[in-house]
C-alpha cells in the first residue's frame, strides 16, 4: 500500500506542479534538471527569512590542480566572539547541480543555521558532474575541510570542534569527507550532520510504496546523478566508498552522526541502513525518519511543525558542539 504525504505538503506540491503540467526530463538530461532546479530554488528562497545577525565574508581556495574555488564564510555578529565550533556545509544538487543554480536557498539556509546555533559555517562551491566526475567533488570538499582547519585561528574556530554537514548530495559528500578524514589521518571531525544524504548509487529500483508524483528527487534523477558522477562504473563493484559511502565496508572510527530523512524519500532505506551500520560499528548515531515527508520537505513547507522539528534537531546538535 503506497505511503501518503502529509496533507499540507501534498497541497503545496500539487499547487506548485499540478498533474499534467509537464513531462519529467529524460534520464541523462542534466541541463533541464539544472534549469528546473534554478527556477525552484529561486521560488523557494522568496519565502525564507534572512537573518540579520550573520556576517558574510568571501575567500578563495586553490586546490591541487590549480583550480580556484570560491568559499563563503558565515559568522555570527556576536561582539567579542572567542574560538568556537564551526561547520563545513556542503550543498545539495544530486551531484550535478552547483551553487550557480542553488545559491538563493543555501545562502539563506546556512545563515539560519548560523543564527540559530551560534556556530559559524563555511560553504564551498565544489565542482559537479558530469563536467567534473568522481573524485573531484569529494576531493574539493575535503580540501575545503583542510582549509577551514588550517585557518582556524584566523576565523576564531576551535579546530577540535569542526562538523561536516550537508543535505542530499551534500550529505553524501559530507559522509565521504568523514571517511577520507578517517583514512587519511585527519583533519579531526566532531560531527557528521547528514540531512537525507545521497549515499548509494544502487538505489535505482522504484519502491512501490513511494508515489512517483511526490518524489522530489526521482529514480530517474538518481540514475542521472550517479551516472554523471561515476560514468560506467555506477552500479558495479568499482565504485569508491568516498563517492558512495554506502559502499564502505568498515564504518568504525567515524565521527558521531546525525541523520534525518522523510519516509517519502528514495534515500530512506539507504539512510536508515547507514545509520544502523554506524551504530553496529560503535559510532554514536542519532536517526530521525519523518512520516509523510518527501525529499527536501523543510524547504518545501517551511512553516509546518515537522519542518520546525527537523531544523530544531539539527540546530540542537550544532549548538552542542
């Protein structure tokens, strides 16, 4: 029997995209997905409240191949701030959509996390597939973590209290960065904040419990995103665990984790399984599954109680660092 969305979320989604409004882009059509995402995120940002107590600064990160990546630093305007925890936040976009399309939402969302938690955050404009396939995205994100720790004194950051977080593809990249940091001997990570993370390239078979009309990120989208990132290796035994963390054989020694996901999200089962495996490996893990909620629910319906609960949970973990 199919699961149903919360009535308020169903109403919002049906109003935004009424049945028959247009076909979904074909598998492999990255350009249309980028265009659709840009339009959606511009609309979503219009309903978001911008905090007035966050300062924004810009830096550059030069990575190993000489590419310069833009960094944005969000910091509370608290006078006399001393060394605090910090977060590297990695934006979503299915591995194929960059900040060029998603910045209207993430600029506000990250400011809200900073304002509410008091924890400053760094956002990196990492490169995306298919122009930049694996391992470029996760290596860009790992380089941003290294930069944050290297500049901890300048940024008034306690390098022992740095979190890595993100949503969707950004959540998957955050998990990949945590694995890289463990396997390369650092930097130390105090928390991995994984918001409906994209972890497993093998999630391609539709679940009959999930009504297609309420899948914000569909199975066709998933095939497209993983195919762009991994090419012909997607779905085979040749996939790196740093690209698809669900592939990691050993999760021991990873930092404490927070994971949340809606039950109408195609990532639900892979996220629950990752949380279970983290717990089995001795990693302190907090998991929330929100009934009736699709992918990105707290961005779609910002005023719902469940959206506020999810944000409260995330802020609570950040503020406790």
